[in-house]
C-alpha cells in the first residue's frame, strides 16, 4: 500500500542505508543514552565504537530518550529490520565489540532499542 502522508523515498525492505545524516522513517539503533552531564562519557564510548567498526554519532533529544545524550548507529533499517539479513550480523558485531568495553558503563549497550528517525 502507498503511504499518502510521505513522499520520502524508502529503500527496499532487505536493505540497510548507511548515512550519518539519517533518513526519516528508517530505524536506527540507540546503543546507549546518558544524562546530559555524562556527555563526555557518551563521546568516549562513541569514539570507541567508531574505532571498532561500528559507525555511530552522539545525538540529543532522540525520540523516546527525553533530554538525554544518545549514541545512535548510522545504519538505517527499513520497517521490518528483524527480518533483514543484515540485522543479525550487525547486532552480533555490536555485542562482540562492546562486551569488553572499558570503562564499564552502568548503562550497558543495547542491540534492541531501535527508533524510527523523524
């Protein structure tokens, strides 16, 4: 069915779009969220992830995360990301890279907190 409310182009269901500018209506993984006072820790964790092959950025005011600082992956998944063949390797890589991350964060890294970009 067509979406009469949006003229935004959408990638095919099985694809992943990598773009630091993010595309509306794609789903992006929020890896961690921090209180604003912890922005330095968020930036350090983001740098660690980027240095280990998980491209991400630090963002503020992410939907569902209030007035926090969030680390958000730049791989955008279409609506049915759980059935996307690239989803499992993506979260497996994140799990592997983050399991030994030091300093340990009380926040923990997420592999399930996807938000639809606005």
